[in-house]
C-alpha cells in the first residue's frame, strides 16, 4: 500500500471534519499504513487566528477558508507533484487530491432552510465555498473520485451539479465505539449530579454550533411544551449565538429548565447524563453526533437528514420527526416514554455496525483500486507544469 496523505485544515478529535481525518489516520496506522498530513500549518496558514464569536471570529473563518482553498491548493498540488507515489484524500477546502470527501453541500443546506440565494449572498463564506465547489465538481481532473457520506447526499450532489465530471461512491462515517460507550451506573449518576439533573428529571441534549440550521429554536419551543420535569442542555455555539438564543421568549420562559454549556471538544460528559439527544436539523451531510449518542446508549430524536434514516428506528432507539415543533414535541415525548434499558441497549447495538475500523478498510479498498491503475499522482503532475 502506498503512502496516504490527508489534506484538510486541521486534524484532531472534536474538530468536526478534522475528527473524521483523525479517526481514519488512527485506523490506517493500526493497519500499518504510512499516513501523512497536509494541514493549515503545511499550507503556511498557521498564523491565522482561530475562529470565534462576533465579527472578528467570522472574519477569521473567512480568512482560513480562503487561504486553504487558494494558497493551500497551490502548495498541496506542488507537494503532491514532488511525491507522485502518494495517494491523497482531501476533506475540506483545497481543490486537489485523488479523493475528495464531500462533508456537506452549503447550497443544499441553505435550500433546506429557505431563501437560499439571500442566505448565500449575505454570508461571504457560503458564497465563496459555493462558487469554489461549482468549479470543483464541473472541472475534470480536480479529483479522481468523490466520496459521499450517504446515498441522499450523492443524489443532492448530482442535482446541484448536473455537469459533475467525477465518479462518486458512498462511504459513511464511523464512530469510536470504545471511546463512545454507555456509561456505568456510577458514571451516569456522577454526570447527572455535575449538571444538577435530579433523579426524577429527564434531560434532552442538543449538540451543535449552528443553532439555526440544526433547529435549536424549534427544540427550545418543543421542550418548553413538555412537562416541567424535562430539561434541555445545549452544548456548542459561540457566545453571540448563545446570547441571541437565550434572549428568545421561549428560552426565557423555561428558566432553569434550559442550560447553555458552551462549546466543548468532548461531548461524553453530557451524553453520559442525557436521556435523549435531539437533532431537528434542516440539513446534515451525515450527523456524526447521532452515532456518538447511539454508541453511548442515548436514544435519538431527529429529522430524516444525513445518517438518521439509516440508524434511527422510530419507537426502538428514538424517533424520526418532521421539522415542526409539534412533531418534535411528540417524538420527544414518545422517546422519553420508552423503557430506558431497552432503548439504551437498542441504541448501542445500532452504532456497533459503524466502527471506524470498518470505514477505514472501505477507504483502503477504494484507494487500492485508484493506485492499481498506475496513474497515482499523474493528475497533479500534469496540472503543475
């Protein structure tokens, strides 16, 4: 097996797309594969600030995306030209790599929320990435293969890019079933005590950074309509997003039934305390947090986006709902009424079929086929002259 280099701005646990690259790297290394990195540091962008809240945070995000898409593309292409023996997997931004992993279609996300042209125009990052990816998918030679995470995403890709010039395949994400596991009784009791969740209270958990797209306002309204013993804990979001949501009338009316925990890299303490994870998203390319919750034995209530139709069985390990407050309220109530032990066991079993080890082996099969045709690196070499 030739060397694999992963191209993405950052690689590490708890970093979204970078976490996928992290898990693939770990599994490939366990199998004896030589894995290299091309990140923002290798692209000369380590000096760029980390994105945060407010205008400065948004500008930092724009700078990082544009840098890795432009300067990163040129430097990565030059690197691959100098190492034609290496196979490359690109996860984000850069317009180079044998395999490109489609971690989400911005235009599809905007269309799912309505008024997508207005949303694109008023957000410079979305406008830039949409224009960039139109070039990515229509120009032959940019990549040799596109990996979509679910079949529905592959369908959306072909609808949005009818001139798609690259073959595609579907490979889902995985979950670390050793790191994400059901808590012991003592661990669960300690996690709930830390959050101030009483023994007779039920905890609904939301994890995500894009409150609007992921449906947090609807979720707040839905939990507010449930009995007083049901509480909602929100993990994620920038300070300005949290402040805006906390000011909404529904949020204010919930009082101490609603808690904002802020952004955290490790969601396990909250998953160990939760009775249900809710993800009423308008759009998800996959929704890794769903698998993480199921692996921890937490039932999931979610809209039919990303991996949800493949892993959530209504009435068994959660509920599949419509993107409305009424449907969400009903799904939460039904899931909270499931037998806890039976639902937790079913949740765990549904996640065990999606280990990172099996996902990594599937990627290796695809990369082996790309490498066996004797053309590894020829595309980059030709484009660099």
